C-alpha cells in the first residue's frame, strides 16, 4: 500500500469518526439538527417529534399516556398484530384516523401511517410507494401486512406503544376495542 493510499484511508477514517449522529433515514450529506434529533429530510418527511423535548427527556410520553395505556389496552400486549387484519371494523376505523387525505396545501398530518412505518423501521420510499397505491389500497393495511410478514411475532401491544409514542390517543381508543 503506497503512501497516497494510506493518507486517503486515514482521511476517510477521520471523516467517519467526526460524523454527527444520524437516524437510519438521514442521508450522509444532510444537516443534523441536534434540537430535533433528526435531519432536515426526516423533519420534512415525518414531521416534528410528537412532544417538544420528548426525545431529550426519554420517557415523557409514557407519563402522559400511561393512564390511557393501562386503562384502555389491557391484554393486547400478547395478541398478534395479524388479528387486526381479521377485525375489519376496527381496521377501517384506524384507516380513517391514520390514512388522512392530504390537506389543501399538500401538508401531512402528524402521527400517520408514514410515521408508524418509520417506527417499524421501514424506509420513507416504502411509505411513498404505499401512499401511491391509494385509493385502491390502504397504506395502513399494507403496513400491517408488511410488518406481520417480516416479523410474525409483532403484537398489538407493540402497535399500541407506537401509537402512544406518536400521541395518537384517538387511535389507541379504537385499538382498545380488540381488548
């Protein structure tokens, strides 16, 4: 290995060591915003964090939604997520809540299926594709089918936790009908 190659390797290692933290959705050239703990693309794609400061304080969402979770979702923790695909009335209510039509300005609501997909680790391109199938196919139904196929052990309790993290008490109440 020549001296030029060693210098290049050293520079690359130094550059990698000095990269700011980033989410799995951030591009390498994106500006990392330490206040929101995300890059500008994530902020544009998924909206602001559910509660101001929730990411810094850790479990603040638990304190505000803990009564709701304990009161409305007993017994859902161990039930498989695939059950939701069989409960069409509950699924339809969740679709109405979580798959809203875009507003007049083209803006997105917060706490939608796009945000749930990010919580389950699906890339933004998947969400864009799922939303492109509308109105013939629900993005929420596609998300649930994808999660169940990838992770058969996924539970309704996990979905409830994600909904709580997104601040969607309305969707939690609908999900509690399965309890």
